[in-house]
C-alpha cells in the first residue's frame, strides 16, 4: 500500500472508511468534456463516456465502477450519524408525533407511534442554462448529483431508485435549491436544476435570496451567500418538518480548508476541518412552549470520506451528467487559489498524507470535545438571570492541558454572550493565566463577557456574565422583534433519537489521551512538524504543504492591507444603554439572543409571584379594573415600551421609589397590605403605592444577584429611558402590567451536538 495510509494506531482515522473511500486514482475518470461559452465565461460540461471504466494507479483500465461499494460506504456514514431511513419511535411520543404531523406530513409507518419516516433535505447546487438547448441536457453540479444518487439509493435500498421510473417521488427526500439572485439568469438556472432533480425522482423546492441591504461586496460574496443560504435551509426544513440536512462537502474540500486554516494560523481543533454532523440552530427561538427543547436541524456531511474522483465515478456509474462550476477558476477567492494549487501538485502520496494529518487532528478534536463536555457538566452552573458560575476547585485548571482549557473557556464565554466567534489570540492566553491563578481575585473582560470572583466564594468560583461594555459584531443584533404568530418549530422525536444514536458512535471512537497526537501542540506549523516527526507526513508532503501555507498567508496579508481603517471600524457596532425599537403590547422581543421579552396591559390586576402580594396570595386578593387610568401611572400614557440593559441609575431609582415601604413582611403586615390595596383600588394614587411596594421587593431580590450580572438584565423603559419594569426581579409600575423575560439562549451551553468522526 502506498505510504501515507500506513499510519500509527494512534493516528488512524476514526471512521476507518478513508482506507476504502478515498480514491487511489491519480488520473481523472474517463468522460467527454463539451466546451461552450456564454458572457465570456467558458464552461466544461462533463458527460460520461459510453465505456465507463475505472482508472487506477496500477494502470488497470478495464475495471467497472463498483457502485455497490459506494452505496455501502454511504450507508455506513449515515449509520454513524445515527440516521436510518425509518426511525422506530416509542409509543410515549404518539401525542407529540400527531401534534407535529398535522395534516401536511406523509409518513410510511405501519402503526402510529411505532415507526416514523425520517424526512431529509438535500442541498443541491446547479449552474446555468448555458449550452443546454444545443446539448439537450439539464446540468447540475457534480457533488450534488452524487449526493442525490446515493441518498435516493439509500432511502429506498434499490439501485435504480433515483431514476423515478414509476413517476413516483421518493418518500422523505426534499432537494433544496437556493436562487441567490446575484445574476440575471439565476432564476432560469434554478428552474433547470429543479427539473433535473425531479427527473431523478426527488421532490424539489426553489427558494430565493432577498438582499434587502444590497448586494454583498465582491470580496465577501461567498461568505454572504453561504450565510444567507444556510438561513434559507433552516426555514425550509422548519416549514417541512425536516430534521436532517445533507451537504455535499467531500474530502477534497477538507484538504482545501486544511491549507486555508493553516494560512490563518488555526490551531489543531480548527485544522480538524468541517464537522461530520452538527446542529444548526434557528436565528429565533421557539417561544410557543417555554419548556420545549430547540434541537434545531442536524447538518450532516456524509461525503467527507469521498474524494472528488469518487464523486465523478458515482455520477458516471449512474449515467448522470454534471457541470463544473466556472467560478471555481477565479483566483479572487482563497479557496479557489488553494484548489488550483492542489490540483497542479496532486499525487497519491500528497493527497493521502493530507487526509492522514486531518484524521489525526479530528481524533484530537473528538477527545477534546468529550473532555470539555464532561468539564462543563461537572463545574458550570447556569443561573436563570443568564450568567454562569464556574467552580474552579472542581475544574482544577492547573491539571488541564492548554488545548482543553482553552476550548472549555471558549464554550462557556460563547454561551453567555451568544457570540458566533470564539475567543482567541492574546485574549485567550490571558484567560488561561486568569483561570490558573487560584484563588481568583481579579476581574477580566473578553469576548463580550465580564469575569470576576463570585461573591462569597473567596475566589474559588468565577462569575461569567454578559458584558455591556463591548462592541457587537455586525451580524449580532442587540434586540429584535419576533413575529406575533411565533417561530413555529416542528422538531419531532426523530431528531433527538438521531443525536442520541450518533453520540453512541462517537463515544466508542474517542481514544485515551495517550493515543491522541496533538494535545500538546499549539501553533499550526507545530502541527505540521509533529506530523512529520510521527511519520504521518512524508518529507516531500511536509515541504509542499508548508509552501502552500506560506503562499496563501502572503495573499491573505496583502488582501487585509487593502482594507481601509474605515472598513475595519465598521466591522463592529457599539453597545451601550441605548434603548431598542418600540415593543408594543403582545409583541415578543429577543434581547441579545438570550432573553424572550413580552408585555401587555390587562383589565385585571395582576399580582405576580414577585410582588409583595405573594405574601398575601392565600387570601386570594384580586381587584377588577377597567384599564389603567390613574394619573400617577407611567403606563397610562405609554402604549409601547423599549428594551435595554439595566444601568446604575435604575438601582438608584428603585431605592428612591421604595422609600416608606416596609422592610420586613410579617403576618400583620400582609393583612395591612391587602387592606391598603383594597382601599386604593380605583383611586388616583393606587399605581404609585403599588410601584413603591414592587420596588421594595425588587431591591430585596436584586441583592441576591451579583452586581456584574445585574447590568445584563433586560428592563423595559419608556421612550425617554425612564424605568417601567424589571421582569427578572418582578418590578413593575402598574398592577395591570403583565410582563415576562425568560432566559432562553439561542445556542445551548457547549454549542450543541457535533461529531468529527
């Protein structure tokens, strides 16, 4: 066997499929290329030759393409993701299934509550109508064609399932085509691709991007299109109750990403590449049921162990035509530059060596992810007010390797701040030193979080709360209103079962620390050096990859220098105590991707559990009012509210407002309170008296919340910024005001499930 696949036991790929799925082909498979031009763009349309043969390194040219091997490899990858064509569901889920199915979902199950069809979405990319009239074919990108062929065969377990011979669509598959709307012909292209996929027996849906903020800049076009595309995938999957989305990324994509991240100085965890399976969460949470778990959708890349040559053969073996994307030849984008360079240098040794070092990085990531998950479960407590408390005695940072502690810190800070990017660079180094100083006596601000010793812990516990003195990335919104009808999610039990089954596979593949290579490696170049020392990389591959890395690093730096200071400054926006846009009664707002906020005025006095009336609740006190019309009530003239962070002035306002209220609540004072409220019911000073008592109660509760955490609590204010309500501690100006602020972060602690097998 050629060198590069013979690695030590510690660095063998966790899935073992790389030994069978990565093609040993040095020359491309035979197909006929028909060239044509339009709008000065040259296309290459690949049509299988009549004699479809498999080329090998041993120059054996007469071997028929073994489609059964590819189908078997695909089925194994789907099983490793925890996905089955049909999932067996416990009868206790019957009610949830019925509620989620409604009248729209069709399933192939024998008995309700026993077997349910697994609905799967497929990302499909296609390119233009150019040359189609002349050639008489519909064309789709190669990766998408191969994925559709394999998914259709797997779903129906018959070799010809993708042909649609009986004019019936394959149950449980939906191809999703995104029209980015960036070119005039894109709509026609999407329709052509749709017809091609329908001919394969797969249902299809076309969705269009709307660029309300204008077409993205050229240098950011790919990133913006990708972000918009994935948001559309989420929306379509939610609408059709789809739990799993298949993406056609393959082994060559991983190699390109490996070189790209090397050039950006990524660490070992970044060099592990794309996750095999990961959860994708909606921008807005599901607020129809506060107790529900938002599992999102599971994004799966089942082709990561297949090379591009494998995908060519799959298309040939199923007699499918495809088109090569002409934009892949543009060296404007970093990935394209790397792809072109790798293609020129391609050899069996180079390709297999790169895949071997990626596999070793993924083994390291598997270990670190599981290790950090255990650390979080043991040492982190999440409070209802949205902050975290880390017990450093349980954590024992001095005994944890840098790579594991760094990942742990990043996960906790990302959860508290709900930021997309993890902390890195010099800030991460300072955080490592901060946690290893025991007991902790200082404070620290990083990645949108404020860290300090937890009150009363004598430095043995660290408080992590969302900081209000930082800048938000442009993609993050301080506050946004959610649709009144609610963000309806139909996450059925199959997604929870899929994740559970996938975790079982992951747990079996996690190695002991002694068998993980890169736990002590920090820099990207150190990864290459260690891989060479361990004979994972040959000397020639080491020098080639190092050269590719340095060339792309120079390109990256030159592009960065072209950005003006103005463009860099516009990357962030300041966050302060400024108020949000108006939130009207009954509307729901999402504050900093963490709190669901809602308020409304009722005709009945609402004595909630946070008010002093809680002490008198056994007397069933309840007053009837026709609206709020007393002259002293701030809500009387405010039919809308704004949401902002709590500031020091709010505390002072509560202290001033609460003067004269009773400090302690005795049995006698409970009766007094009820009598007082009955006397004031309907009179002009009722709300003023209620506000004083509510302020007193709020101050008592605020004293139990650390000062640092109070500043990230959401409050309702009028347009002048005057405090109306602090939902988290029950303060409100008017007894007719019903308000809630539920801590419901978009992404859970730990970032959700991901698998790097």
